[in-house]
C-alpha cells in the first residue's frame, strides 16, 4: 500500500526500486502493475531461446508503434533460434545477445523501469531475459506516416511541391536535402512534461549569430507546459509582443522556405508532430514575401509584391475610408458617384456603420464555414453566400449595392496576404469604428496608431519594421521590390551579421 | 502602471465619444444640388436650384432632376427656406453651375455671387453663367437632349470649350479675381434657350461684358472667338472664310484653328501709351468643297494664308472698335498689363483708364499659317 500511494503522487521511486531485477517474473510484474498498468496496447511477447538450456525471454513493445515485420524477422527469429552458451551469467547474456544474435542497427542497454517505460512509448522493442537485470532496446520505430505532399496552405504554381509532414525526422531530412553542408546544425530539445515532444532548432553555423540560437533555446527551455501538440504552442510561448496582433514569428509548411530563411541567418524551429515550422526573427516585410517571388521573374515578382502591399492597405482601410466619406465627407466623392451611392442607399434601413459591420461579420461567417467544412460542402457555402446574401440583400434593400462591393473588395484583398489575414480583421474594425466617429480624421489617427505599434515592436532583438523604413539601396533590394538574384550580393544586415556575403565573386555567369 | 494604462485608454474613449459624430450625416438623407441660379434680387431674392432627386434603392435606384424655386432675403436664406416645405437637406458642394439672370446682371451681380464666393458650402470651381433673354428657372427647366440634367449638360459643354468655342468659361474664383483686379473688367459666358426639334435646349454662346459688376453689353459667338484669341486662350474654333483661289473664283473654305499664340506688349514711349499685339495662328484646312486649292503650290498656299490674315485682322479691329468705343470696357486686361509691366505709365494713365482705354492706339499684327491640309494636299479630282 505504501508503494502505490507514493507512485500515484508521482513521487520519485526509491533508488533501489528503479533498477531491473534479475527475475523476469518480478520485472514483468512491475511493468504490468505499475509502469504500464491499465495500458492494453502494450504487448508482452514471451518466448524461449533454443538449445540445451533455454532461457525465458519477453519482448515488450507498444502496439502499432513498431515495425512488426522487422521485429519478428530480425529480433524474434534469431533469438528463438539462438543457442546460448551455458556458462553465461547476468549482463554477459545481454552482451552476447546484442553482439551476436540481434540483427538490428540500433540497440542499447537500459537498467531502469521508468527508462524502459519512456523508450517503449517512443516505439522501440525491449527484450528482457530471465536472470539478467538489463533490458536490450532495439530500434524498431515504425508508425503510420503521411506521404510527403504539397502543403495545402501554401500551394505554388512554380516551385517545389514538397511540404512538411508530421514526422520530425523526415522534416529535418527535407531541409537537410536542401542545405547539404556540415555547417547546417540541428539541436534537439524536449518540451512538455507529459508529451516530451522533440523540438529541433535548425541553423547555419557560419551565418547565424550564436546569440540568437541560444536565445531561442533559452526561451524554449523556459516553457513549462504539459504537452506540445503543435508548433503553435511554442510560438505563443516564445514570441515577442504577445499582445500585438502582428506575428513576430513566421510559420511555414515548406522546406524550401525554411531553407531560404535559415540561409538568411534566421533560426528555424521544428516540432515533432507538427507540419508547421517556425522561423525567427520575423519582420513585417516577410509577410509580403512569397517563396514564388524568388522563383519567378523578378519583374513579375516585384509587381505581385506591390499588389500585396496595396491589397493589405485595401483590406484594412477601404471600409473605414468608405464610411468616413459617406458619413462625413460627401463633398470628397465625385458628383456622379455620390449621387449614385445616395440613390442606392435610399430605403436601406441601417446606417452605414451597421451595414459594414454586419456584412463584414457575414463574410467572416461564410469564410469560417468554408474553412471548417469539407471541401465539396464548402463550395456550396460560397455559392449560397454570393447569390443569396449578395443579390437578395441588395434587391430586398437590406444593404446597398456599393456596400457589397466594398465588403467584397475587402474580403478578397484580405486573402492576398495570407499571413496577415487574421489580424486584418481587428485592424479593419478598429479603423472602421474610429472613422465612423471622427471621419477621415479618425481614420488617419487610427492608421498612425497602427504604425506606432509596428515601429515599437521587435522580434528577437530585430526591429519589426527594419528594411521597410530605410532608403539605403542595399537594404531595400528585397522589400517592396525584388531585385534580380545576381544583384543581391549580401544577406540582410540585421540577420546575418556574421557572414553577409551571399554571392561570391562574379555575379552573373553570362556577362 | 496598469491603472495608468486604463486611465489613458479611458481618456481616449471619452475624447472619441464626446467629440465624435458631431457632423455625422447619412448620405441618403442629403439632397444634392446640381445647379444654382438667381433670378431676382429686388425686392426679394428668387433662388432656383436644380436638384438630383434620388429614389428607389436597391436595384431600382434612379436619379432625376427636379427644379425648385424659393424666395428669401438673401441667397443663403432663400436656400434654407426650401428645407421646410420641401423637406430637403440641400448640400451645395456638388453644384456644377451658377446662373445669374440677365435682369440681375444689369443691376449688378455682386449681391448674387457674394455668397458663392464666401461660402464654404459651394466650390470655388463652380461655373458662372449669365442667362440671356430668359431666367435661370427657364434654363433649368429646359430639356438637354443627351444629359440627365441641365447642370450636367452645361458642365459638359464647358469642358468641351476648347473644341466648340464661341464662349469663354469662368469659374467663380476667376470671376472673383477679375472683379477685384484693377485694369480689367470681367466677362461671363452667356446661356440662352433655342428651339431644337420642339424642345427648348440651353445653348452656351457669347459673352456678357461687365463693367464693375454691372452687365453693359454682349459679344456674340463669333466675337467671343476673337475675344478668346486676344486673351491668349487656346482654342480649336472653326472658321468658314470666303477664299479667292487665283482667278478661279471665291470658295467658302472651312479652316480649323490648331494653334494660337498671343504676345501682348504694353508700350510706354515718349509719354504716350500704346498696345502692340502679335497674334500667330496655325490652321488646318478641314473642308474645301469645290475649291481647286493645291497646297503643293507654294504661291497658292501663301495667298490663302495672306487672305486668312486679312480676315482675322479685320475681325480683330472690329472687336477693338466695339470694346473701345461701343462698350468702353477693358475686358482684355490691358490696364492690368500696364500696371504689371509699365507701372510708371499706369500711375499716370490708370486713374482715368476708361477714357485712356478708349483712346489707346492698338497695333495688331496677325500672321496665319496653314499647317495641315487633311489627308490630301491636292483637290479631289472628279472625272470629266
């Protein structure tokens, strides 16, 4: 009784009790009664070795976490066919089995119950032999994995179609394939008292500042949480300016993006079980950069970037400007337009501000419905949204036609910059409320407030607006414009201070 | 610290709530005035407004013009007097045109335009017209064939001034300046009504000449063209001139003005003042009918150019005679030129400028050049 009470309170097991005993039955008893109590997925496979003096053995593993075929063929079969010399005692048995019988590329010895418990949960097989106080751990991890596919959240027209999966090892290998250099380093951490999730910090030794790497490591190590189920947990724990709606840590599902960011001197964090990698520091300018910008012709890339900046302005500001104009400054609208807006608003029962907030809400409801529902149903939602709510609302004079256009432009422009899409909604609302109380005056004040917030933020010591507020030619090469690759000789000033040279020597092969 | 943040936030909110929304309007509650007119000042102001009457909403939204007239003790009070019976909230800032009736203009336009110049409710770019032989209300009630409203029609015509010519448009800020400047009298374009296929249609043509703020006479469309040329205003007018082609007879040929440059120089010499003008014009031959005019023939071309110059010289002199002797109003701003360039002369002659303008010797040199002859520089040959 004394023992049970203590384990239930998670008190440390007495030193003597955490060591395997030589008796197989005693060991099995502890596993079944304590470590793996009530866990029916644990398989205890009992068998005997061959020969004159067969020994009782047991193979312990967690069902569906191992490669069953591999265990049967390269572990179980040689063991059952093995003829153990008679005179072996204690640990010598384990040595003999590991050295001469088990045909596995990875095996180690463990001595404690809880250690075996942890390892089993990682998907290994553990062999216990009667008369031997050692467990032999055989690497046989194997569970269902998703195939490498194009990430749905970041599809491209031109560019690699590989995306991260849920398996950390595979994900790291996808990045390593793109950066096959010994300077590419990976640092592992374990986070989560329950989940013990593996977290990898990726960086380039010769580019990234080590202060940054140790800062990222320090922040992750400071997390005290029971489980990490997605990289989003870590993102919220370690990011700067946690109350600001603007992201200060980047996220991507694409190994090529991670490789590019690491090459610029950033640190990437991969979390086991999450296809989303985190990159830091993250600057506002990155929200407007897409990986395709670097694969397409630089002129079209520059144009599309400008479209993104304009779209972000539209999606945050158009409703506010519209409200300000129709409620405070009808003089500023061209005559024909103001009369036609006025005509179309006749008989509309709600003031503009109600119209715009309600229609914005309806748009978000439709979007949320479309995102959560399975794809075929989601399409039905968008048709209902477009036809029923748009057309019918106008012909029933519930909303005015120009408002539908405003809400439509706002909504569509919001999709152009996906990483800022979610935060555009609160900013838009903030500006709309200010504009509806103070007109354009209020809108300008609100915009100033947003810029002040942006310029006060930083991400891992780098000012959030850096490279957007400068006119130094070297620093604006990859901001609103994207200059040709052979012009970008240096890495970003704020990130890769260690080694800024990106291009070596001659810049174009055909000169 | 937290308390302080909350305090700052509360202050911001209070500012917003107490000072916000004071000039909030719903756009559909506004009635947009497209054009304004003053028909009478004495004994009471009669103000006419052309409104855009909006109706419908949703997909049945429509706009039609509506003309309303009211009386009051001033332009603004007449405008406001309309609010109660008509139940409208007039917004004047989108008005395109401001019409002053002939009768008001003869008594002086200042009481009519003063509000338009002073008020922030109307634009300083509003076009000002004087109605000829009709009232502003009659103009607003006429039916322009293409435009939705008379005001839009007048605005559209004014914007085409360069190509259709025959008048010189003026915005209210320019009128303000011309009324205030020394050494120049203001002019305003005139609008009158003509019958067109059974409907009365407004026609912008001609110029009203003001002395101080009182209208004293008219220039017709042709005189207005010449007036524009002498003001140095770019235009693309068409002129039909009977042209003699060698000994083959006279033919009416249509010329289009494609370029005009004016150099006006006030001369002050030996205590005497005079004006020296040089007017250069470039023409395109637009239509020559049966005229056997061949522009490859240089002699023929220069004879045409000489005839053009003579015709224009004559028109210019006629206009000068009218301005100097008939109207005696320096609408071309020669006085202003003297003031700017020969201040000594202006000090001596400026005091009695009307008399001095009447006797001012004006030397005009007109040169004409035909630069374009259409697609063919030769006459079209017809088979015998």
